[in-house]
C-alpha cells in the first residue's frame, strides 16, 4: 500500500469524481483509476461504486476513508518534522541598506521560528558589491537591483519599487514635486553614480534633459537620510528608505514620482539550484514569503508585486 494510493482514494471520495480528483492533483485520470484498482485488489474488497451523481464509497470504503485520512495526516506531520530537524547549517544572505531596513528583521524572525537550526549570515552592502560576492560564492542568496553580473544565478523578479522625493517637512517647497522636470531647482542629496539607484535617476532625468542640483553624493543611506532630516537637501529614494526613520510622518514629507522609468526592480538572486543546500532553498522560500507578507500587510509601501503570493 502506497501513500499516493491513499491520496488518490481520499481526494476522489472528497470530490466525488475521479476526473475532478485528477484535475486537483495534477495527474491523469487513468493513473488514479489504476492506483485505486491496485488498492482494491490488495484489500480484496470494493472501495468505490458508481451512481448517477458520480462516485461514492462503499461501506468498506467509508471505513477505510477515516483511517486513510489519519494516515495521510500522520505522514505529512512526519515529513514536516523530518524536514525541520534536518535543515541546519549556515546560509549567507545579502541585502542592500534600503531592503535590509524593511526585510532584515522580519526575515531573521521568520527563520528563527521556522528553522531554528539554520544560522543566517546577513550581509548589508550596495547591490553591485553583493553581486560580486554572489559570483564569488561568498553569498548564497541576495536581493539585487541588477542581474547583469549574473554567472549561473537563479533570478526571480520580486517587485518594482516606485521612487519618492523625500524632504524635511519644514525645509522644502509645498507641495513636493511629483514630476522629474520639477526637480531642477531642488537641492538634492543622492547616492554616487556607482549606485544602481543613481543610475535609474540619472537615466530618467537625462531622457527629459533635466540637470539636477546635486549638492552632495553619499553612498551611506544612514548619512544621506541624516542630511535629509537636518534639512540640508532632499533625496530621491524608494519608500523603504524610510523604514529606519523614527517619527518619519511628523518630521519628513514625501511625494511619489509619476514619470515612467522611475521604478527600481528587486530581483531575488541565488546560486544555481544545484549549488544551493536544502537550508538555502528553505531560506529562499522563506524570504519570498516574508516579502509577500510585508507587501500584503502594507508594511512595504510604494511597490508593484511581481509573481509574489497574494493574500
């Protein structure tokens, strides 16, 4: 007797139809019929019978059904326990500063809850540097904004982040610009041109022929946002840049840019499937699920999900 025979039998009884069970389980009707026939042959009794409305269990089938459901539940619980107990080791994850501000702690909490024997090594750095580390096999997984450095990576688009003009509440024009063309006279603090976000901004501005008033170039998100908080200049950032800003609602203002080309794509990048350990595969799945929860719960705003789980 095989577990798949029990699954086929239980689902057929639950749906009252072999064809519906086949669709639900993603197998051929003939496969389900064959396995149920083998099960009946092994038990030397008829488990199912046809009637005008479909298929229903015989008395023997009803008696067998309750025990089959219990066996499947125990098998699933045993598999889950085995998976959680064997998953251990160290998994290296790379996040850019803006991403880490939103995703870092929830990911660590989720991993501690689901896989306490997996130790996460979290690296925070610019996307380009994380890409180099991934190529050097110093990271297993990273959330990046550019996949051009890829060498045998597995790349899964996650979401697009829209860009916002962010400024100190009492040190900027009212209202803040929502179009790139209006940025020309606004003092800006931006990342250096090595930064992927800066390249997105410059490309969009160049397409409009707009020369920004960049008063400082800073690759440290913490220093850059400190300058914005002190009213030295405004910045163009994804909403996630506000994640580590306490009382941002009272101290800062922001407006979403409406121009095309003012989004930043987040890519879930990892080593190729054959290089990832079971612990790394579990971590990658948990990361995707955590991002989905943050988006669905409204904790990661200003984004357009790409193939993420919905509510």
